[in-house]
C-alpha cells in the first residue's frame, strides 16, 4: 500500500531482513516513508502509521535524489534511535514503482558512523603525514639553499675583504706617491724660480753691461768722426739704435725673469706685489680685491700666484686693448682661488693648448704642477677671464 500500514507478512520479512542477514548487521535502523509523510515501517512499532512533517532531505528523496548526512537524531521520528545512539549516518533512498519509475516511497536507513569516522581520521592522518613529509622536504630544500647561499656570501665577503684590503693598500701607496710628486713639483717650482732669478742676474751683469759699455764706446767713436755728416755717421747711428733696442729688451727680459721675494707672505700679498710691480712700469689702473686672511702661504704657491697674475696682466696690456682690469684673490677650503678679468677683445675661437703661447702654457703648467686647475674663459668681443685654483697643501683640487 501507498498510504496505509504494511501487512504483517511484509513487516515480518523486513524484521527478518534487519536481524538475520549481513545487511541487517550493517544497518542500525530503518524506516519506510510514504509520500504523505507517514511512516510505513519502523523497528519501533509506536511510529508505524504516524505522520510527520516532510523535511528537506526527505523531500529531495521523493524528488528522486539519494541524500545522506550525519544526523544528531534531534527529529521527533528519531526517538527510538536517539535512545541507543548519539548520532547516525542517515540516508534517504527513493523507492520506485514499476510504471514510469515513479517514486512511491522512501527508504530511510541508519548506519553507525564509526567506520566513516575511522576513514576520515585515517584520511586526516594520511593528509597530515603527506603535509609533514612535504614540509620536511621543503625545509630540507630551504636549508640546503640557505646553506649554499650562506657559503656563497661568505666566499664573496672574503673576496670583497681581500679587494678592499688591496684597494686600501693601493690608495695608501697612491697617496704616498702623490705626496712625493707634490713635494717634487713644489721643489721644482722653487728651483725653477731660483734658476730664473740667477739667469736674470747673469743677463743683467753680463750681456746688459756689455751692451751699455758698447753704447758708451759708440758715442766716443761718433764724437771722433767730426761734425760733417758722412756714411760713417749713419752707420754709427744705426748701431747705436740697435744697441739701445737690445739693451731695452735685455732689461725687459731680466725684469720678467726676476721675481720679488714672496717668501713668508700670504697669497693675497703675492698677488698684490705682482699688480704693483706692473702698474709701476705701465700707467694702467688695476682693480684689486682680496677676501682671505693674511696667513703666509707656501713659497711654491706664492710664486705660482705671482706669476699667474703677472703673466695674465702682461698679456692683457699687450693684446687685449681693454679699458678695465681686475684681480681677485680668495682662499676657500684651503684652496687659493685667483681670477684675472678684463673687458678687452678676447681671443677668437677655442684655445689650442698644444699650440698655445709660452705664457699661457707656462701658467697652466705652474698651476697643475702644484695640483691645481687652470682655465681661460674668453671669446671674441667679450673679454677674458683667467681662473686658477691652487691648494695650499700639495694635492689635487676637486673640480
């Protein structure tokens, strides 16, 4: 029957199935439901023929699905099972009729969850074992990678320390050699200046005196030729003019070679002496500015300052056709900075240092020998600025 109670024979057969077969041993309890929600069969006779609300799982089973879940046995129809178990695996299976496969009832049976729980726990243990093994493998791989990286870092650190030591040694040697070169350059500058001074004295005392004596003898010879003009008078006049010109040139050369004593003065005073020496000879105004304290400078530095100012002003007077000239000297971070500027016609094109005049090349050489820098900013029509930077200690000036 569909909505009635099973007959005694059917119930007897189901009871026998639940108690005397392997299926009964595997199933803890069973119910058969009619489509109206009436229990057609249950091991608990009190439930047979009673109707209950159709829950979601039971409704899905009447729709043709097989539904299974772990039940806590809280539903009213599970009073019999609740007395014996705390939870069971509850499965709804549709029962279909002969015609068109229509669901005519639902078989609800219960299984003990112990086997499922054991399988779940076993699966958990296998999962945790797999996770632990994978973690161990990853840990060993990471340890190996870290160890190799650490070894590589140690090797690279040792190499770096070795390179640093080599660089430190090379830097110390470079500073030592640089100091020796600086001292040698300073000595060369001083010796060169002494040589020029001696050369100036030798020219003054030798050829210049001889030319002056020759002029006196020429005048004596000219007086002995008589008052009448003749060819001899003309020759004597030409010889006198040549000797006068030669004497003037010799005096100019000796003046240029001879530097005043600039030992024990400041670079500012050395530059001022160069300006004063030039303006005494040439009637020209030079604006002079100095913003350094009057601390005595090394003799090679003072000589280089004097020569740079002297040569720059001489070039300006000879070639620049300028109306104003200025000299500025200062000391910044133990470096003497010199700037000589005029508003003359300047130099057209770039300066070819390989073919530069002896004066420009000489100034640059003096400054660079002392570890300094030298530059000329010029151009046709906008004047010239000569700039030199010379360290008070032997070394290289940062540009």
